[in-house]
């Protein structure tokens, strides 16, 4: 909860810095996201595992609808990534990440990991393929990586996972050239990023302007009302630069600390689960869900921050719980609720002495 409040607060400061006119809208959505986290946290893992196949199925249906009636953005009209139902506008690929986490956790907890690799592989491939067709390469890579992490968390052997990835790579090579030819902007972004240091206007591009804001922020920041230049996606994909401008190095360090807290909590769920005897399917599923939910948040944060740092080319992936946009914020808040639920369930099944940290063993007289 500390991590979530920190990230939402830093997001408010970042949005207030880049787009002051959106602060009320963003703030109300941040409060609503907290409500969803509390609601999800009150459910037990068995509820998530039971509803997982239906939720995953709905996300696949929404992804299919997106390919036919979806909408693009102002900067990428050729894509179809958003669905609109009246005043409601959302990105189904964000829900698909959570849907895959719940589905694989439910599947492995019920069926086990022995001789079940093909079924899990098809789930990952089908979900990833629907996102690739939008096209949304950044989200599809994250979803595929999420599937690999979930396999490992479930207990699939690393040799089997390696063979699975290698086989998919060989199968995908014939389709890669045609895909890149059809969506030429992907190669343009990649080569533009590789050759970025050779261009005359390197300091005037999106990443260069973000670096300038981070430098101006210094140690303590200039506040959300400090004088600054405007540039594209300063409140979405590049929001970390706005956070750094208003709060300085201290704010960026707090942001990284918040993501570390999420990693630490999810790994603690897995660590505590090893002490539960016997290991029930529900506990197994809870640990898989916690690990997957953690990677959903932190994996996407890593990609976003790598783009802002100039390491990766621009992908359009938002910074979880910080960037403006309700689709990502809602999904990531539900993911944190899943981690809360898993932690509570694991602690409930711990031996009485371990579940009560205030109880200290005392030697008998």
C-alpha cells in the first residue's frame, strides 16, 4: 500500500507538471484505483482462480473486437488499440495481461506442470498474437515475457522453457519479415533510436527533452509550476521526466523504491509459501498470481524507464500507476490487489507461531 500511494502521488505531481488541466481528472481516477485495489484485496485467491477462465475469455473477446472496431491514436491512426463504448474508452491489451496471469495461475494450480507445457504455450501464444495484430509490439513483448515468468513461477523446468522459446523463435522467423514490412514504423523507430547519436537534433527529440527536464530537476526539483518546455507524451510515456523535473532526484529515487517494495512483497509471498505444509493448489495458485502481478507492474515500469533513459526505442508503454490513463492504472491497481490477497492467504496458512510475528519464542523455566 505504501508503494501504491507513493506511485499515485508522484503521478499526480508529474501530471500536474506536464498537464495541469488534467490534474482533477487524474486525481479522481487515482482515488478510484485505490478503491479497486481494496476491493480486490478482500477476495481470496480461490475466487480469482475460479473466475480466471471466464475473465481471460472476456479479454480475448475484447481483443478480437479491437481488431474489427478498435481505434488508433492521433499519432498512430493505422493501429487499433482502443475500444469505445459511449463515454468509456479503454485498452483491452491492459486487461489481457491480468487475464493471462489469472488464467495460467488457475491452470497450473489445477492441472500441475507435468506434461502441460503445450496447453500453457497455446494460451500465451494466442493472447500475444491478438495484441501483435493490433499492432502493439511493446505490449505483446511484455505479455509474452509475462507468460515465461508465470511458467517459471509455476515450476516448469528452465530447460523446457528455453526449448519453448527457441522453437517459437524458429517458427516465427518466416513471419517476421512480412510483419516488419507491413508495419514499417517499427524498423523506423528502431533504426532512428540506434542512429540517434548521429543526428543534429538529438537534444530536441522526445528523449532529449525528457533528459533536459530530468537535469533541470536537480536534487530537489523545481516544483510542478516551474518554467519548462512542452513536448509530446510528457504526462504519459515520459511522465518520469515530469516527476524528475518537479521533485528532482529525490522523487525519482522514491519512485524506484516504490517499485522495489512491490518486488519485495511479491517475493515474500513465494518465500512464505514454502513454509506452508501441505502445499495446497490454492496456495500454489496464489504464489503464481503474486509473481505474475509483480512482473506486470515492475516489468512494464522497467521498459518505460529504459525508454526514458534512451536505452530502448520508444514503445508507447505507460509507467504503471504514474502515467495519465485509466486503463493501465486500473489494471495495475487490480494486480496489486491480487498481491494483497495472495499475501493474506499465505499468512493464513502459516503455522501459528510464524503467522504472528509479535510472538517471540521464550525458553521454558
